[in-house]
C-alpha cells in the first residue's frame, strides 16, 4: 500500500520507541520522583490500587454485561458445538444483573440500578466429571485452533457460573470513627429493582454498625430493616464482602463529630490557641478560615476528614445546628444606619459601628453596663477551650427578672451571635425536661451557649440544679448512658428565669444580669428584631480572628485578676466577672468601637 512505511523507517521507529521505554521509569518508581505533593501522591496511589483491585465478592454490572454479549454471540454460532451451553450460561449471568427487559444489552434505566453480589463454584473433576472433561477438551482444542472466544468460554465455565447471594449492592462511602475510637460504616444500598436506602446521611446513607456486619443472620436482619435488601449467603461470602469493603475504605477513614462547636485535635498549641476545628451547620473553621464540606458532607483538614452528624451522640440538637453564614457580608444585610449613634467612617469600620450600636442599645435596655455584660459573656465562648484548659473553669451567664422584664428576648437576641435562631431555651421548671436530657444537650454543644430557660429556685429539681453548679469546673457527672459512656459536659449554660439560685455555690459561679421593665431607659425591641439575625457577623469575626482575640482576652483577664482592689472579692465571683470583662474589652480593642472613656466606665 502507498502509505506503508519502508523497512528502514520501521527499524528507526522501533529503535526510538525502545529508547523511550528503556529510559522511562517503571510504574512502581513514579512515586520516588516526587512529582506531586505527598498527600496527592498518597491519594493517587490509593486510587490506582482501588481501580486495579479484583473484588472477592463481585457484583453484577458492566463487566457482566460484556460477558453476556460475548456469550450471546457464541450461542448464535450454529457451527459451535457448545452454542446451547453458551446460551444457558448467558441466562445464568443475566440473573445477577438489575431487573430489566433489555436482556443484558443495557439501557439507561438498568444502568442506574444495582446488580446482585454473586459467588462462583469451580468445576471439580470428582464432582462434575463429565462437565469438567468436556470443557477441558474444548479449551485444548480451541487453543490449538486459535479460537480464542471458545477458549475463553471454556475457562469461564470451568471457573463456574454465578450464584446470587443478594439482591442489592452496598457502597461504603467512608468509615466513621467516633471520639472513643469506635468505627461504624456509612453505606448506601441499592437493589436490583432500583430501590435505594433512605438514611439520614448524605446520599441516603445509613450506618452499618460492626455488630450488624459480623454474622450473616444479623446482616440479613439489618438489610431488611433498611428496605427490600435481601442477603442469601453465609459467613464465607460475608467475609469476602468485608475484605472488599476494607479495601475500598482503606484510605477513607473519617472522624465522626457528634457535637457542634469546638472539636479538639490535640498536639502542640499554636501560640495562644489549642489545635482544633469549630463545626457549624454549613462549614468548619480552622486557622481563621472557613472549610466547606465536600459533596458527602465531609470537612477535610490537614489530610483527614471530619463529618458532623445530623444528631448528637444520644439526642437531636435541641437548638439546631448553628449557622455561621460564612459568605454573609455587611453590605448584604440591608441595615438602616440613619439613627445609629456613630456611623461607619474612615476611623470606624462597618462592623465596629454595628457592634457599638448593639452595645449601646443593650445598655439602654438594661439601664446600665449590664447590657454589655450579656455581650461580653457571649463573646467569651470563642476562647472557651483555652480558658478551661488554662484555668479549669468556664463561666456562662445568668439573666433574671420578673415576668415581662424582657430577659427572654434579651437572651434570644444574643444567641444570634453564635448562629442560633431560638426564641426560648430548655424549660428547667417543666417536668418534660430532665437532668439526663440536659446532660445530653451539654454534650451536643461544645463551647457554644446552651440556653436553659424558666429557672425558678422553688421549682427546679436538685439534680438539675446540681448540673448548673458543676458546669463551672466540669465536676464529674456519674450518669449512665445507653452506650456505656460517661456523659461529658462540653459547655456552660446561659440560664434565664424569674429568680437566681438560692444556693450560694451556684450563684457565684455565674455572672448575673438583671432585667427590669421599670428601669429600662428605652424600648429597642423593634431594632433588635430587625438587626439580631445579623449579630452572627460578630461571632464569625471571632472565628476569623480567634488568635488575636485569644491574645487580647488573656491580657485583659490577667490584668483584671491582678487588680489589687479585687483581691478581697470572692475568687469565683472575681473570675466569672473577669471573663465577661475580658470578652467585651477584647472585642472593643479589636474593632476600635468605643472611646477610652467608655472602656474605663465599664
């Protein structure tokens, strides 16, 4: 042909190709070239291993469809002695494919469905003598005649036809490791009819606990509990499925986060800060930056994944998952600043002016600096982990006043700082709230305010009152829980009610703020109703500048505790009011929102 290469050109081409091969690196040596970042290298390696892995317990899909197409072609060959056997084999392989009318050819609908898991039993000379002999003879003759499709068919039949062991496939998205180190699997189920699992996690995933995955009967019961997902096999096939799942998830171990707020990572401190991630509904915060979750809801940080569950360890998040709104800008809020005391200018930022106005209106609502005590107490949660680690205490806040004094509204507005949209707290005086329930919620929120409402000293049971007293220094709560774990207080409370505690030890562990309708200088309810949803800008500012805030906070708190005039005051009372003082002063210092005279007055 005119386009054929000359003999000399072919020789040159082969020589050049051989030179390239000779000078190239073997596949196993690519990682030694350091072409990629270590984390990328590990990910590439894991994905290559996953792609090349041959499952112990295969599942009907595209590979099987191609086999069926080859078998159908052999079955249509009238000159082939094994044509009828090939047709029978194709029918057996179709049984492990999704239910469909396409007869193994494939269509858009059946490709979305899942096939069945199957096992194969090899033909043996003693048990299947005639079949074994026939297929071996076919294999030898096909090899001699160079009939490769017939040789492939003979070997396939010797390896055995498939026997379905389930009517579904199971995809393990990742392993979830909780704080105690126990691992569960987050999986997605799909059966041959197209039905899918409907779990509470992304993609309809459900949790597969170790106990349900350790024995065929338990696994069968678990599958039926998720829907029409049947398992027919025994322990051998289950072990093979376990091996396949272990390989698929070898590099997808994810930490299970069961509380909103602070999640400690351990290790060395970063200056004034402990290492950790703050978890909110939409993202995590670490190193002053928001980390958005991937499509599976996983937050990735320093090469490891973290998954915030929809519920806490034992109960739902009663205040919901706080929304920090990482993309919200001041300009997006549409705030009317015409009546603000000080407006943004070259010397005062928009956020600084907003903070100043909020503090002014809180002070007028409470007729004094008790207004900004609420603000300071709320802001202090941003350094709760460091405060408790260094001083072994963390104070919340106690708002009290007669019915109609505005305490509930005042606390509700302040809760927006940390992304909570709540109008009331857990009702302490009602029997529907229990000490166990409060402890569960104190574990659901880590260094975020948990609001306990309707406190009346003469109506609150002793076990509830004991929790309030012990939250200050996290005294041991010897309470039983269903999973055998001791519940851990991870935060302190915002308490509101008509009275303070009649127990002195409880009373001096909280800074107190009194609401009074008679003393109120101005009613700013309309202003707070419109502006409170945007107080989250202050909480988010602290997340983005936590190192600066922590440094300022430590300085102000240390100076406060060392003031000679405060040495005679009760130690706890001095500390809890020092937290409020340091929280407010640190924010003021960062934003430059108040004058030196106003700071001194506070």
